[in-house]
C-alpha cells in the first residue's frame, strides 16, 4: 500500500438507483468494489418435520349480502371567509441613550481611596496602581481613571 493512501472497508446497502447516482455524481472518485469471498456453508442435517393435525373447521355459513348503498348527500359548501386585515401601526424606533463614560478627577479618586488607606489596604492600592503602570493617583492618565475607579469600587471605595 502506498504510504499516502488509506485503505478502508465500508459496507453499504444501496439500491441500484442510489449506486448509479453515487457513481455519476463523483466522477473523480476512484472506487474499488471488492466482492466478498464466497462463504461455504455446510448443509444442515435433515430433520423430520412434524406438523400438528389441523383442527376441523366448522362448516361455513352462507355469506350475507350487503344491503344496497344509499346515496350520501353532502351539505352545500359554505364560502370560507377570511378575517379582515387589521392595519399595522408603525412605531418609531426607540433611541437608546448613549452612555457617557464618567470622568473622574484626581481629587475625587483620592477622596474615595482615603478610607481604603486608613483601613490598612494601602499595599493593595499600591499594587493596583502598579497594574495601571503608575506610582500615584496623580499619574493616572485620564482615559484610565474610569477603569481604576471600578477596581477600587470592587475593593469597597464609595465614589
């Protein structure tokens, strides 16, 4: 077997039409149909078959004739009425308010952080400032202040 080829054995049950459709739909596919090798089966020993005697059937009764069919009258068709269409009222689209990013001053952040420092969490604040790449609140860039405020709120700051 070529190392680029994969050999697989698949058993499919197809009708003649399905097989023809499969073969004609994929002309570039190479298929190798391998017929299974015939299996030799040993004949079963002949066993005497005993059939139980059939019970006797009672004599058949004469068949009754069905009465003649009466014509069936169908009621007249009623016209189908469709419900009146209700006018669709167009509503104006709802304008979603644009959320402005809150801006904070250095003084506001300092006042909010003071209780954390007084509560013994100064090292946590220093580590948080380091995450923002600064050593003090005064050095926080204005665009990073809102994110810093969210983090100190998570620590318990009121701002």
